[in-house]
C-alpha cells in the first residue's frame, strides 16, 4: 500500500540525482569556505535525496518505478 508521501514524490530519477549533486556542491563550497553550516546542509541534502529515493522505490511493492 503506497504511502501518501510516495504519491507526492516524482517518478523519475532526475530530481533525486539533482538534489544529491546539489548536496555535494553545497558541501564542497562549504568546505572551501570552512563553513560547518554549509557542510552540514550539504550532508542533509544528500541524505534527503537518498531517503526520498528509497521511499519512492519502496512504494511500488517491490517493482522498479517506471521512470527508474
């Protein structure tokens, strides 16, 4: 049974990859500035991408969603 959150998530891989790449870029920029807040924000963005991707995949009852 899909969760209500899974209905709101995109069914393509692109948005998750974009969020993950943005997290790496923010973390890299924070490392260059020696800003712990930006590094932490980058880590949170990467983790959000991974968790949301797992929710999107697990909501399909073991099948791979069509956009993946």
